[in-house]
């Protein structure tokens, strides 16, 4: 999937270890500096698992460099709509000022990022596209690679025009 995305788009993916605490010392400034050192001025951002809070922070603070934000199985907001354990409440409060096209993808069988939390992402982030990936758990990249790749390619191509998809919404085999 990453190879497909890289062929057509400039995508920066935040990859953090499973034990990475949301309140760690990695800052959005450090990420901006690292990306600038690579000569990347503007990019689409892909964040999953525990990196979604960092991705949200970066998109809120730097909409001039983040073209679009994709959240795969995000966990910053819990199923009750509150900030998840270790996530800054201030960040959740800032999501209403979000200016970056965004997509939150939840697997219908994901226990770590429950589908119920999706409505809070949609409600808190203006213009957030919410997609439920049928028959996928938290490892949606491995479980439904073709469906996820088609979804991400379509979103990254059309950003805010993603509302009406070109392809059928039929479930991939």
C-alpha cells in the first residue's frame, strides 16, 4: 500500500513504537524540522494507532505544510468522546479549528479503536470524512489491503471532494 501511495503522492507516515506515550518529548516542531531537512515543503500525513494525537497536533499547528490528514484506527478520542488516556484535553478542544482535509478510517472489527469513537472525530473535526472499513480489525493494512489502498488513493486525490466516490462502494472480494 505504501508503495502505491508513494508513486503518486508525497506522504509522511508517523511510525511510533507501541509503547510510545502520547505525552512524549517528540514535538510537532521536531517533525516539521525533520521534514524540512528532507526538502519537503508540503505533504499528506498518515497517522495510525498512538501517532494519531501527534498527527492531529501537527495538522492543527501547521496547516500550511499538511495537505491532508489520514487517521487509521485512531485512538486519541475514546468511545465516550473524551480524550483517551494520556492525550492532552487541550488538543481535543482545538480540533474545532481544524483546517486540513481529513479522513478517519475505522475497522468494523477493531477493538482498539472502536467504531463508536468515529462519530466524535466526525463531530469535532470540521469536514472530517469518516469511513468504516468492513470486516477489518486494527491491522486493516494486512487484513484489507486492496480496500484500504483504493480508499486512501481516492481520498488523497480528491481531498475535500471525497464526499462522492468515483468507484462503487461494493465490498472488495
